[in-house]
C-alpha cells in the first residue's frame, strides 16, 4: 500500500480518502484537508462529522458509513 497509511485508500471521489474507524470498522470518507489535519491530531473527522481513530492498515472494513459512502459506491 506504500504511501497510504492507517487503513487509508484513495476514494473514487477525486481527492477524497476512505479510512476505517478502529472502533467500529466502518469505512468513512474524508476530505484531503481533514486527512491532513488528522495526521497531526491522531483523530479524524469524516464528511459525516464522525470523529474517530483510524484502524491499522491491515484492517478491513466491516461496512460503509451510509452518510459518507453512498455517492461513492454508485459511480
């Protein structure tokens, strides 16, 4: 996975990042700015306003956030 860390994947939406919540294993979408700010804080704020800590890079999502993801999956 190289440059993507902590469960991040480049999203289908241009520039967005998909990241898995360590507690719930739900995948959320972050803006590039939110992903960058999260690196310094250790917590991330998804487009649905969920605040979470990222799962390890090897963690697979158990599901997708219905507020963040629907537009992504339909493309």
